[in-house]
């Protein structure tokens, strides 16, 4: 049962498994079906075991994690989950068609080459048109992104866990927005077409419609724009009657979702089909120096992730230059 587990630092260092996965292996959630603990994962059951409240009116302070040596082992996972929660609130999570885990610092992708029109007729006895799916000539290198947060244990320990979590989520949002910027640059460099606005320096609805028309085999499901450009689009007459049943969702008249992207250049707009365009490659999840966190050595909290992006199908990405 979850009350009897021995928690150790080494659970963070098992190759190929996260701390949560190790916990689930030791204390499977399936064993709690139709019990009051159903709906909690193995980590959440450990929080319950040590009576650690991470939110609500009875929210504990950070120092509650360090009441025992066992409960201290849970602290790095609390940080990781808070940062990961912030990252998932970013626009990036809505853009990635495929997320690939690569154990090495380089990734060998494969590329589809398929240029013959599918309307081509093949007479009896003749070979069908061919397409190829082969290894790309170049590998993709994964780069490291992250932040070192300088914070002593004395400064952190009396903070409420919900307040500390909010700060960590903010770090996660900013980290993910940094990755978002890299993904946009990738699509800017690899796309099916780069078109210009009709009137130099002036964006009109006709330009957006022109971008929409560049998509042939795929649909333009997302439009990415810098905050100022997104505001310019929102001010267009054609957007006055547009509404969405989903909060914080802005749809263009032809169905594409407008996404405001922090840090994006105002010199261009990216249209994409998010089902086919972008692959995100990472070595693992968010990385932390877990041992120091467990030992209350909070001089620096280092948060990092190794990642890269590539466009899988250039036809699914088109760019409008402003």
C-alpha cells in the first residue's frame, strides 16, 4: 500500500523512467479502483500520505515537504509538475503534431518525397507513381534551454505551496514560449511558400485570405502572429461578428484559430495545419538537480530541457511576409 513505500533519491535516477513512473510501478493506480483514492495517481497518494496540501484554504508551506526524509523526496517532483503545468498552458502544446523522445543529442528524421499529382492516371500494366520515405541527409541537433533560479531554502521554506507553484508555472510558461519562438523560426525557414502582402507594410483581410488559399492538400487550422499583429487582425471589420464558444479562442471567418505568440517577429505571419506540420523532439522531460533539492540545498534551482523542431511536411506551413 502507498503508506508503506520507502522513498529514496535513487528513484529519480532510474534510466528510462520518471519519478512518477517509478512510483506507479511500486503502487499501481489500478489497485485503487472504486475506492476513495480512485482518481489520484501514485504521487498524489504520497502527498496524501504525508498530509501535504498543495492548494486550497489549508494549503501548506514549502517546509512541510521537509518534515521527514521520505517526504523530502517528493519535493523535486512538485517543482517539475508545476513547471510542466506552466509549459502546457503555452500555445506550443496546440501546435505540435508529433512529440518524439530521442535518447541522444541528435535525431535522425525521415523525409517524405511525394511530388507526382494524385490525379495522374495509370493504365493497366504500368507502374503506379512512386513516393519515397527515406532518412534525411542531415540530423537534427537538440539544444538546451532553461533557467537557473537563485533562491535559498530560508527564502522559500515559508512560502505557501500554491504561491510557489504559481511562480514555477510562470517559469514554465516562459520556457515554453522560448521553445515556441524556436518552433516558429523553424517554420519560417522551412515552408511551402512565402508570400507578400498586396500593399507593402499594410495587412488586410485579403492578405489573410490569400494565405488561406495557399493551402491545397491541407487546411490552415492555426494562424500565428505577434501580439501587435494579432491586435491588428482583431481590429479588422471582418472580425467584428466573430465569436467562439470556447473561452480565449479567436477564430477567423474561414475557421483558422488565431494564436498570439509572445516574442514572435511582427514581420510575418505563419499559417499551418497543426495536424501535419511540426515535430518536436526532446531528450526527456524537464530536468532538475533533484539531489540538492531533496537535501534543502536551494541556492539554485536549475530547470532545463533539450529540444529541437522540424517541419514534417512543408505543404502544411505557409508564411505571409508583412
